[in-house]
C-alpha cells in the first residue's frame, strides 16, 4: 500500500483506458502465454504469486523505453515481482492488464494500487469459477461416462481433456481481456462468464452428480436387490459419518481416508 | 455488536475476508476505510467485484468512518471494518475509544519489514505504532482466519524475526 499522505485525484475508468498502448508483438504474446503455465512455480509465503506475475509480465517489459535491462525495465520488473495473490488461471487477466499499464507508462503508485485491488476479485471469482465450478463439473462428467459404460482410461482422458481445454482457454481469454482493458479491467470482470459462470457451472455439476451417482453404483455393484441395499446402507452410513466429522476433521484428511479405503477395496476385489 | 471485527489487512477485500470470516460471522457489510480508495471509483469497482451479491461494501475516508461509526454499530446487519494499514486503524482508534479490539489479518512483505508470522511482516515504526495502540488499552491479536489461534501482540513481537 502506498502512503496515505499522497492522496490521488479522483479517476474515472474512461480516463484509464483511453491511452493507446503499443501493439503486443506475437512473439511477446507467445512468451507470456507459455510463462503463464509456470505462474506458481516460485510461489512462496513472502510474495506468494508475486514473482510469478513478474516472470509472466517480463517479456512485455522488454518493450519499455531503454529495452531489456534499462532503467524503466528494471523498475517495472521489481514492481511487478512484489506481493500478489490471485487464482492461478485468472491471474492471466492481471498479467495482461499490468503489462498494458506498464507499457502505457501509468504512474507507479497507481499501478501498485491497481495490483492490490486486483488480488481480491481475481481470487474469489477464480475460486468459485474453477475450484467450485469447473473442477467438480469435469469430474462428475467423467463419472457419468463411467456410469454409461465407458472404460476407465476413456473416462480419465475425457476429464483431462475437458479440464485442460477449459483452463487453457480461460488463460488465453484472460490475457487478451486484461491486455485490452488495462487499468479499466473492472468492466471485464463484469463479463457474463465471470458473473454468471460460477453459479451455472455449480448447477450443472450438481445435476451431473445426480445423474452420475446411480449410474456409477449400478455399474460397480450390479443391479441385484441385495447389492443395491448394501450400497444404500453404505451411503447412509457414510453420510452420517461425514455429518459427524464436519467441523471436527479437515476435509482433506477425510478425502485421503476415503481414497485409501477405495484403493484397498479395489485391491481386495481383484486379488 | 453488529460491527464484529476491526481488521488490518493490506489485501483489503479478498477470499479470507469474504469467505473465511464472512460466512461464520454472517457478514453482510464491509466498511472499507481508506482515504485513497474512498476517492477512486475504479478501485471501488474492483473491490465490489470481490464480494458476493448479498454483501455490501461501504467505502469511507477516516473522517467519514469516525462520523458514521455509531451508525454502523447500531445497524442490525453484521459488519467488518477493514483498513489496509496500521496508520489508518491507529487514526480511527484515536478518534473512537469504542474500538477495543483490533485484528491483524495480513501485513505482507515489503522492504524494511521483518517477518513476525507467516502473514505478518512489520517495520520498526509499525511495531511502535502497534505498541502505542496497545498502550491505550486496545487488545491487538493476529489471526488470519477464524479457525486459527489468535496470537497476542506481546507474543507476536517477542517471536523470532527473519528479514
């Protein structure tokens, strides 16, 4: 945060996007896109994703007056490598917007405040869109395929394809939106994909879970009455245990125990 | 009291605030006190994007917050007051003796600051400002999330430092 003793004049979004930015050459764009996949590679508790943002913006900073290694380049790279936190996929919006702000020559204090203000919305929208929306929905989709009789490798492949195509597209879209909007990126965050997307994906995921669970159980235990009764009893018992453990044990520990139990069951079954 | 928490967090509105504290405290209002953000529409647009539709953000200067503090306290909705730095909170506390507790939620690395906790880095003058605040009877604890243990200021400042 910059000091409160230097209040800035009121700035409207229109004045922030009116400055013409230099075109971003294709080679620079490609370098940034490739680096976006390593945005969390240097994650640490001091600057969190900050050095990753600096790494991704760096190819664009070479276009600053003085070029690579020049005074403007060094100052901008230091600024962009400070503390930053957001969702790793939606951080592409920040990378595009920050690259544009730097190449437009926006005042450093304004860029720093912009970086701070971007973390919250990109983090919370990204968490809801990807971790609560896309990831479970893609998983349930693969389970529906399994329930319909597709082989295990096919289901895994379908999940990987769906999830990876979606997040790569999200990164490319984010970089483009951020670069186009610069400091006026708040309007981009009001895009229907980011406003409506999380709720719709969560609904779709819930629907797919309702389709997948009976299909998967039917495929795993067969359709005899006794097997179905055992499956229902196990489900009810499991639900009771989950309700009891809620707030007592962290979620990842429960998930680990369930995963180990499932593996043990499969090993015993195929032994 | 509906104004449940007075928090210092240099990230201002983010997931820990909206979800981590927002859900257990059933927060409906965030009072964001920052003289610069209060005068910057584009920053306000960005911060509003970070909250769910049922949560309201009120942007205030320090002077506004002092004037309206009693109104926030009287409001039936649960609220959190948030500042981005220690200086702003200290100015509020100086004017508002009603603030008895302050939460350090996140003050991150910057040149000149030393690490005190995973999420608290303090410069020497910031430590003095916190000591002065505690000296006036304000209870200061560091706690990033409700599930974490609140760390009292004395323990925080006595901890090992690393540059």
